[in-house]
């Protein structure tokens, strides 16, 4: 075997190892620079309340067509069933942004005399949102979650 050949394979091995180390270091730098948000800060506590949330969702499902959540122009319109007196409804609407929890918004439910609640959406970022409604009426808990796509 020639001397020139013997000197090239150690250099080749060194180039491959250095390249590998540079690639791993670059991947570490990129991964550490990415922002990672949890869905919520109190994620564990929320999971413990899951059973209650499921029974509240079942209560809302029983309301059927009487409950309506839809976007009309730049507004989110929530219409409660006629059987629910607006004055007896107490709750919260969380407009949840899955891609950025810093944009989440909370709106206290205060339906008008006809049982409708209007929430302005014109200042909100375009894309996917989730309207999470949780309210109480006559001692019963209700929960409804529906996706909203703002275009």
C-alpha cells in the first residue's frame, strides 16, 4: 500500500467526524432557538377536571339545535336556547388560539334580552381559533368547544 493512500484515509475520517460534530452542533442550536409553548400553564390541573368537563359537554349536547355558535362577518354570534333566560346565564367564552397561547382572549358571557351574545373578531389574527364556552344555568354546568376559522 502506498504512503499517499495511507495518509488520505485518516484525513477523510477526520473530515467526516468534524462534519458530523458540526451538524450535531447546528441541530442543537436550531432546536434550542425554537419556541415551545405548552397548551396551558396549568395543564396537569386541567387534566384532573376532565371528567367534569365531559359531563358539562354532554349537558350542552342535550340542548341540540337550540344552541348556536357561528361567525357572521367579523363577529362571533352565540345564541342560547329560548328555554334559558338570559339573566340566569353566567359563564365565560375563551377564544383559544392553538398556535399562540399569548393571543387567547376571555369574554364574560352576557347575552342580550333575546339570548344572543356578540363578540367582535376584527382585531384577531386570521387562522384557526377555538371557541370554548363554559356556562352555568339553574345549577347545571354546560361546556361547548367549536372551531372557528377567521379568513
